[in-house]
C-alpha cells in the first residue's frame, strides 16, 4: 500500500538523518520523498523570490497566473471568482477535481501582508512581509495536493476543490478587513461541503499544530487521529489553544464542518524575518501526509 510505504520511508529517513547528525531540528520528522521535497522548495522559493505578494502588486498578479497555470498542468478544472470590498478588487482561484457525492474543500491564502507591523524595530515596520510561511506554505501544500490527488484518489470517490483565497492578510489597514476572499467565496457557495480544511502557516521548521478552538471538534478529532496513526503526535498536538480570525470562519458561520490547521507559535509572524530559512518542506509534507490519508478514509 502507498500509505505503508510512506510510513516506512518516513521512519527510515528519520533514523538515517539522526545517525548522520544532519543538523536538522531533531523534532522535525524528515520525509524521504526527494521529488516532493524539491518541488515544495521550488514552490516556496518562486513565491518568496518573486517579492511581496501584496494586493495590487505585479508579483501578486504573477502568482495568480502561476497558480492557475500550475493547476491546469495537473488537469484540474480551474475557475476564478472576482469580488469587491468597497473599492478593493480581489480574485479567488478554484481548482476542481472529481465527481464524487461528497465535496471536500481545501483552502489557503496567497496574498501577503503590506507591512511588517509586528517588528520590534520601528524602521523595519514599513517593509513588506516576505511571507515564506504566512502565505507561501499554504499555497505550496495545495499545489502538492493538486499533483498527488489525481494519482492517489479516484475521481469517482470524491469531489475535491482547492481554493486559493485572495485578500486574507491585510486587515487593520484603513479601508481593509481580514479574510475578504474566503468571506466572498463562502457567501456565494451554493454547494454543501462535507468538510472544509484551511491551512495557514504550516511550514514552520519547529512544527506545532494545536487544535484551533473555533474549528469543528469532530473534524478536528478525525484529522488529529489520522496524524496520531501516522506517528505525528509531536507535530499535531491534541490540545485546544488559539482562537483565530482566519479563512475558516466564513465557512463555520455557514454551518459547514471546518478545521483550521495553523502553527501560530511562529515567532516571525508579520515580520521581515518570515523568510525561506525559517520554513521546511518536510513540515509541509507532514501536513500533506496527514491530509491525504484523511481523504482516503472519507
């Protein structure tokens, strides 16, 4: 079975790396899928090296086009949803796969924050956030799912949407609010998903994902139980911790089972230090492995 091979690879690679003294964080379970690691690293680098993905920027537009092209290359049906908030315009990107009876939605935001308002040094606060974790990691995970789901999940078993939300991360500025893209998407949604899973900031090298308190408890338990079965108790911690304003809230308000996966114990949030050296493709693979195995159970 693919799952059994994946488990074996994870533990063999972890043992090998420890024996070699690899210098990696010893809490970080290394996963032995070199092609996946390489592709994730490329996806992270492309976003961060492009520059700030702040709304209205050339890089923001470039990332939109790149996501759409990436989904089409994997044969996903791609749609865009334009929306407005006052004078602000945004675009959500939706990749659709399968025709099963149940709809599962995975979501992440692709924009980054205008300025690094959490910096201690005042002279750095006006610089844009690089967003290696806060934005790029969630996009990288969804793109990994876009490549792997058609290989591993029959289109007749599930209907799966990957939704890349715009305008999540710039609340607090004059004329702006948080989670604009997901609010627009959930408001226009006519289908009834069986589950909505939002990922945000899941690339931290020191990965700690606690159960978010607004999320649907039953769905949380399912995901964390899957992580437990895969040996990821260090990374998926079965304790309630944060109450977050994030892209899961509009779906919860509609009454849909929804879970937010977020590592908010990330010291570089909304700072200039949210850079590529602070994130790990292996952390993203741990979350991916948990989610792909959770899908198989549905």
